[in-house]
C-alpha cells in the first residue's frame, strides 16, 4: 500500500511539474505575441538579430527596491537558444510594486553576443519604452521618447536601438513610478540539449 501511495505521489508530482512547464511555455508564447501585436515593437521581430523575453518580472520597493524575473533568449526566427535571469537593486525614493513583461531586442550579432556572455548589466541611464494605457515613456536603453495608448494589445510606441539594444515593457499590474531598467543584471546560459 505504501509503495502505491509513493508511486501515486511521484506521478502526481511529475504531472504538476509538466503542467507548470507547459504553463511557463505558454507564458513565453503569450508574451511574445503581445509584443508582436503592440505598436512599433512588432517591427523589431523582423529586423533584429535576436531577443530576450521575460513574461513576468516582479518589482517592488520602499526606498530600497528590487526586481527579479526569468526569461529566454531567442535568435532570429524565434529559435530558443538560452535561458536568462534578471535581478535589479535600486536605491532612492521609490514606493510601490508592479509586475511587468519585458523584451530586449538585439540589433546585430555583436550586441546579441555581448548580452549572452554569461553576465551583462544595463547602465544606470537605461530606460525602456512602456506599452501601457495612456503612458509616456523614454525609449530604447536611453534616448528617444515615446507615447503609448490603448492596452496591452493595441499600444502604439516608438523605439530605436541604443548601443545595439532596445527594450520594451508591458505593465501587468501594480503602481510604481518610472520605467528605468538601469542596473538590471542578467545572467545567461545556453539552452541545454
């Protein structure tokens, strides 16, 4: 009887892990589709060398803030080539929390390889284009400005490459001032075969 209970527990655990993996995979697909449908971010899928996508990043702070999320790295054509995690610690006036999706497009092989060396960090001045209802945002990893309207699926935005990268975010929920991605640290590793 105990063997049967253990076997059922193993099967149930495996099923739960499989469902979680499928759900996680669906989060990536859904996030990519949202960015493909949203304003100017759509065009980057056709012109970029690759991209890194994060379906869920949680960010919170009260004077000291932090953020974390896991993502995947894709080469042109949507080929999954690696996994990446992002952490961010920030100091200064801040209060609140939010969850958002993030995508980083790489203009060429050099910027793609620079990001995927294993460890990469955005400079303190790095910003992102926010794709949210009624939002105004800075663009790229610094530089241009953009307006956003509508919702997650019908936003209009503008962005351009800065140092070979451009970043877009879609806010999922919460309230926190600023669209800074400065200080985000990325750890990447190639996809296991």
